[in-house]
């Protein structure tokens, strides 16, 4: 665990964050500063700083995160109205927390 990483602390259970989904690879929880009616974060348990830091061995995590995002969109009822999936990469790309995560954003048209 990265000592100062908020997502590592959430994953370790050091906060009162409620997981909407979890398995041995990742967790899903609501963004505390949502930009839409539905704004979830899909976060690998393993600390990977950003997309730029993925190794070939870790490449499958992007597929896993995407598939869980698809399932969560269905569960949240936004799969038909539409949603965005977004990776922010590095500061210039909007990344604020340096632990790989995917935003699922939607719910405007439901």
C-alpha cells in the first residue's frame, strides 16, 4: 500500500467508504465530488500510479475495469440512457489521485 494514497487507504478499509462492488482485483465506490447523478470510481486493488505506469503483465486490468464498469452501468440503470468512461492520465489530463481508476459518469437522461 502506498502510505499517502487515499485509494489505497479506502481499499484497505481505513475509511467508511461503502463499496458497491468488490472482488479480489478491484473495488467500486461513489465519487465524493460527483459530476453527474451517477459518478462511480472503478479502482484496482493493486496500486498502479496511472495508465502510463501499466506494465504488460498488468494490461489485463484495463479490460477487467472496463467490464465491471459496463456491469455497474447496468446496475445503476444508465446502460440505455448512456454514460461516459474516463481515465484521467497525469496532471495535464486531469488526474488528481495518482492511483489508476476509471470514472463511470452518467444518469442525466434517465
